[in-house]
């Protein structure tokens, strides 16, 4: 549980979120926060693993420094060890067959990412949501996924299992007047970024009203302006208006009487997504409203949740876009926010698998296989660097040791046992049976991780450790000393 200075509470076990929200003053620790952020930005998953690995390598580096080995020799040794580990990953990776009809492996990869999350009790359901979302917007020929077309909306209320995949766009708004039509079929969409009100003069001015007639005249002018605006929209053929700004009750009343449903205060991100999906042009001035600038949607409807009367708008059957929305439900806002982060991690994993469908074993199996290979190669290296290479091999064992400890096993006994099994069977998929399913074979359990994610973890952790090792002095203002 993280509590911000203004009292906001976040409950999470996502490594990147925890590090981002922590108040960290130590300069070296900030490098590890940036390391986690880099992994999150590039891969989207494995943020905790990369920090644990970097910490283990730093711990081994400290032991070597205590023995009097020069930091540059240690850094060079770690670089060699990292190269050996990355080559081992290329040798042990397995290619998975992925298509729109065969997405069982994608589901297993998403479930691996969700296994330790808050939503683990709905692991299968959330994995399906992630796979559905990505496959709907993915271009499998180009191996490309447009994340802009996937929107995640969280609404408190209901259970996590009530979360659903929606083909279309959900925006957290309702129609501006309760008597407006709640469902519009064959919608012609007008998207405005100008306010639905008379223009305000840009110069300083005074308007003197001396009589009731003057006031009535001013009121009639305003009314006429509203009438002209509504008429201009109606004449273009539009049957729904989405406006980035608000409009007052007069305009709202006129829109309702003219049977022109409208939505106000639509956010900039939603405006752009709606424009892409419906094929509409964003209109900055009323004078530019033309039929060819309208977008099209099969149906736009408003629906509400439970007894809270919270409403959202659903835009479906857009001919110009494959945009999708995942609607997350949960017992509270805190749970919804965490479920949103979990789903995003799973979506990132599925996207990475579509970009590169090579996998390695999860459950610490890959780190153990790399550790065995690095230790074997250390014996062939002459000079002091072999100590650093061997230390790197020991650091790689930190991930399986941590997993074994968290699963309730005796970590040293358990990891030494699965290490022996890996060497005897020559099987790099032997790992920690954290779910206690009776087999240590991660391939049989369906515990897979992207090979790109593992490579990124090794390379980023090694780079940060090398950078720290090459620091020989800290020059800081006096108050930091």
C-alpha cells in the first residue's frame, strides 16, 4: 500500500508503479528507478525482475571490490557474462505458432504475466481480454500492434469477473439532456472543438443596457445565434454532436427540442480516437461544418451501471476503425486501478509475442539455464575477469531463489535440486513449480516469457551496474554530503 502526501492510496504489486511512487533520495537508487521505467517503457513487463537482477549483480560486485579487484575488470567481466547469457537465450528459445485462430500460446503468456498480480483469481478471464484486444487491432502480416486503438475504461462496482471486451469505443460521458434519445442508429457524427455559444469579443468593451427592451433585444440576439448554430449542424445532416467544450442550458434546451442529441466536455484523447474511428474531421469553427466532414457509426447508445446511475456512451460499428475497449469492473476504485495496470501488462506481453513469437521458460528456468552456461564458460576465461563472470552466474540465481522462497520452499535446497535436474536432463525449461502443479517443466505447465523481455532485462541490468561501477567520486552540493 502506497500513501501519497495528499492521502491518495494505491494498492499494487507492480514493480514500476511502486518505484515510481516511492520518495527516493539516494542518487544510486534513482538509477534503479529509471532502470525499471526503461523496462516498462520498452517491454511493459519484467520491471520487478530487472531491479532484482541489478541488485543481485551489485551485491556480487561489492564482494569482488572487497577482494581488491579493480572496478573496470569487474565491469568487463560482467559485460562478457551478459553476452554469454544472451547467446544462451538464442540457443534455448522456442518458436510458438501464433495466428488469429490459434491463440492458445498467447493466452498462456498473458496468464504468466498475470500469475502474481492482484487479479490472479480471474487470471484466465483477464488473459482472454488481453488476447482478444490485441488480436482485434493487430496486423499479423506486419507484426504490428497499434496501442492507440485499445482503450481501457475502469468503473467501480461489480466483480472483476464482470469485466468485458467491447468492439467499439466507450467514453465516460452521457448525453447532455436526460430527455435526449438514448440510442442513435446509423449515426452521422459532428465533432466540434469550438464552444456551443455566442463568440466573445477579444477586446475590452462595455455594453450599456438602459431598458427592458434592450435586454430583450440582447436575449433575442443570443437566442438567434443558438438557433443558427443548431440549424447549421442539422442542415449538414448530422444526427449527433460531440463537443470538446460545454454549452449552457439555452443551447442544451434547443438541441433537445430539435432532436439533436449532444455530448459535452469530451476529452481531447477521446476526440482524436472518435475522429479516427468514425472518419470524421475535427471542426474548429461552426462556419466549417459541411456534410463531408461528418463521421459515421453504426450505433451510439448510452447505458448505465447498477443502481449508481453512472452512465457511459458506447460507439460501435465504426467502418473506419478496429478500435476496441476493455471495460473493467471491480469492488472499489483502488481495485479497478490495479486491475487496469495488470491488464496493461498482459496486453504488452501479448503485443511482444506478436512482434517476436520466440519464448523461453518462466519460473526462473531461463535464469538458471543462463547461470549454468555462464559458470561453464567462466572456467575457459583466463585472468581476473573469470571471477566477475562467475559472480554474474551467481547473481542470475537470485531470481529462482526468490521465487522458491516466495513459494514456501527452502530456497537453497530447492534451487540446487532443479539445477541438477536441468544439467542431467539438458532441459532449459526446468524451473520453480510455484503453483505446485507436480511438475517442474515450465513447457508442460505453459509458463512462457518473451525472449525479448529476458534479453532486455539482462542488458539493462548489466549496463546500469557497469555505470555504477565506473563512478569513482560523487560531487554534490554541500547539503547532500
